[in-house]
C-alpha cells in the first residue's frame, strides 16, 4: 500500500482546510485496518478448519447410519426369508 507523501493533493488538501494535520490519523487508521484484516484472516482460517471438521463428522455419521440400517435390514430379511442353505435339497 502506498503512503501519502507531501506533494500528494490529498495531503495538501488536509492541511489547507484544517489547523491540525490529519496525516498521522491516516497512518493510525491504516494500521488499524491492517490489524483488523489480519484478525479476519485468522478467524477465517479457524472457521474453514471447523467447517472441514463438521463435514468429516457428517460423512462419518452418514456412513455409520447407513451401515447400521443395512445391518438391520439384513437381520430383518434373514428372519423373514430363510437363507438358501437352510433348505436341504436331498
């Protein structure tokens, strides 16, 4: 980011219309914005990691649910329809 210098029109305008220089306030505002941007980036990284964890947990839960439902349906069908080896063809 480029800082304002003495020959920049904004710098001259600030000093024309005010008795106190505003340039230090711009530097402080710039520093504060940089700090806020760094904090926002760090928060975003944490949120992305949390989101990935939740996606993994959702996938694991879906797999466990489908596995248990599949096991349950196998047990139910085994009770209703006997397996072929239960019949003896002799």
